[in-house]
C-alpha cells in the first residue's frame, strides 16, 4: 500500500465528499468525517492495515463549485500540511448550468474549471507525496443526456490534467457507467449524484485501486 504510518490524506470536494462531515474540516472521533466514501476509505485502511496509522481529513463542503473550493483551498487543504491530497470537484460546476440556467454567474464553464483544478494541483504538487484526481460524474448511462454529455467534458479535463501532472486518476464516471449497465442508478442515488452507502462503497473500491491496497493483507 502507498500510505505510510502517520500519513495525512486531505479529501477536498463538495457534498459528495462532505456527506455530513464537520465543516470546513472534519476528522477524528464520532461522525466528524461524515458518511461518504471518505469514511469508508478510513474504515478500510484501519481494518486491513491496523499497523498503519493514517490521518483522514474531510475537507468537503456541500454546494461547492471548483471556484468555491479554490477560494478556501489554502486554508482547508494547503495549510493542513497533507502528505496526500484528493480532489473531487466539478459536479456543481455543471449542475448550476442546468438547475440555475438564468444565473450565469453561478456557472463554472470548462475553461475556468480547468484553470481552477490546475491551480489546486500546482498549489500542492511539490509539497505532497501524491495527488488523486477524482472525476465528477452523473449516474446516467445515456451519454446523449444533456447533463451527462456536459459532465463528460469536465471528466475529460480531469483525465488530461491527471496525465499532465502525474496524478493518480480515479474515474468515477466510468465506474458508475459500468455499474449502471447492471443496476439502475435509482438503486444508488435518486438524484443520480448523491450516493447511498452502496455508491460510497463503489467509490471507495475505485479509490483503493489507485493505492496498491491488498485485500489479503493480514495486518502484520
């Protein structure tokens, strides 16, 4: 596994990351870390690698766009001195274009989105062991759906930036598309965005694929 004893992972994002975590930064006892994929990742690391103490920090805030996250990024990510940074942002950048079509000031278009995520990467690139880029997604298998088609543009930007800067890519859009070939998205999320615990578990599994996680590890 890539994480070492006493490493700190900061998960930056929106409501998909937040899911009831303490804002703006949640970690430690009780439900401070929320109930998203971040919680399940923390559970899996502690259960399978009890000898590796990993500090998991949830810096997700519901409703954030990449513009919002960038505005608080220094305080809620950089200044926490993480060893690893995970960035999962972009759903609201797209969503506001559909649920607030008459308020263009709330939109974050692809050009700005690329600039925002790139700034986040560059702000920590030389200070951390690694960066995870998690694609935004929409649980709609029909690629011709307007919101799905738009979301694909943002996911493509994540793939390009991850390759350009050597980040670890976690492709949630591909993962959900594959899963929805078997089960309908309503099994995971009624709004096709906010996952239940099944969805959070799927996201955890996809994340751990990029961590050299060994399910046969016995804690020695």
